[in-house]
């Protein structure tokens, strides 16, 4: 049985990543959380390349929690790549960011984000926000079935060849 990652957390702040993981685990929402510290690592994970080349597209995360202000590749570029590829476009993506910029909100929704939440500064409110996001997306929401994902196309988000194992 393939190793299943429930949540891909794309977060460059170690403190925010730890708080998010702690909130999810404390509320028994997710056990297997993969952290990508920048946008490039997130894309490698999602598109099964680089240090994640042993993964397959059949191991897609149930949810991506995506920060916007990331090194190497921005959160918006990660979202754009996810939505541009038939193999990943059905993965639910929730932006979890400190950005208050209306343009980020507009661009995120235009690119197909499923939800957009601002990170509260207060620890208790941050914990509650993460709990609510996790409860809905992991326990209430009906995850996309395997048929929602295209397989066997062999092309990554930028037209590069990816290995797809069955």
C-alpha cells in the first residue's frame, strides 16, 4: 500500500509550520504531514521529481496548506502549477497566509484556490483557525476520488517528463 500523505504543508517559517502541525495533531486531524519549506520543494513533492522522484501521482496529498510568501517559487506560482496540471488540479488547496493584500485574495481565487485564510497573530486564534480548516477539509469534505486525477500523461506542470508508476 502506498505511503499516504494527508497534508502537504508549504511553509517557510519553522515556527508557523510547528504551530500548524501541533494544532492538527492536537485535534487528531492528521497524522501524516509533509512539510515543504519553499515553493520549489513543494513542486518537487507534488510532481514526483528531485528528492521526491520515488513518489507517484497515486500518492497525492488530501490537502495542500499553502503559504504565499515563499522563497524560490512563490505560493501563487505553486498554485498556478497545481491547477495547470491534470494530475494535480483536483487536489484541494487552502491558502494559509499572513497576507492581507486584496490582490493576493483576488489572484488566489482566480487561480482556483479552494479557500483562503489569514493567519491570526494570536496563538489561540491561530490554533482555532487551523483546527477549523483541518476539520472541514480532512473530516467533513468529500475528498476527490482517484478518477478526478488524470494519470499516465507523462508531463509535469512545465511540460517536463515525469515518471508515473502504477
